[in-house]
């Protein structure tokens, strides 16, 4: 069976299933399918990712892009050896947890706390942020998606880890409405 047929068959099975994520790797092919909606960038449910396979790029009606190289691959659910410098540990907030609202990831992507590695983070714990200001960037399929404040708020906790994968609907920030 050729690679193009395998990709098409797997993609069709994925679309008809209730799975939110599927990953497969063979000697000549690596596939990763994820489901989610990002209204801001126009990505639709059932996006696919493939590596080193021109057949995957020709699957009709679906976006296909090279997956991360081995050095860029993030191991999900693996504890990190060290905390990033610009993201604080999950310390208790000054107020009560009852007043905190979650700000969740609208898509699966790599969390970035700053616009570039050498820049200051967009926000810090305790900072007051106006509606529409950037909280972080989520990179998905080489697209940089800014996550903005939905209302005036104070950032109480930063739960996203810089450079690591954020899952769909994962809480990235705990904030207090102003």
C-alpha cells in the first residue's frame, strides 16, 4: 500500500472518530492529527501534520506541514528538568482562588511568553492588563497566534511553560477581572 493511500485512509478514519489527537511513526513516515478550532486564524477541525512525505501534502482539503524535527519535538506530559527563567512557579496568588478566572488555550500550539527569546515577557504575575493586550503567543503550524486579554484583568498566575506545548483548552493564565 502506498504512503498517499495510507495517509488518506488514516485521515478519513480520524475524521469519523471521536479522537482529538492521533500520532503514528514508521521508518519512512510520521503523522500527527489534531482536532480543535481556532476562530482567529481560520484553522478548522481535523488539521493534519506530516513529515518527509509529499503524499501528505496532497491530501485534499487539509493543511499539511512538516512536523517538528527530533530536536524540536516536545515530550508531552513529561516533567521539565528546570523551570524557565521568565515564568514563575505556580505560587499562590495574593487573593483567594475564588476570584480567579482561567484564560485557556484556544488551540494546540507552542506557548511563548515573549515575542522573541531575548525580549521581555508580554506579561508578568501581578501585572494589570487592558482588554486586547497580548498575553502570549501560541505557535501552531508555523503560524504565530497572539492570545489577547478578553477583558481588563490582573495576571495572578502564569501556568503556561515557555517553549512547551499547550493543549487545546489548557489553562495558561489565572487572572482576576478588574
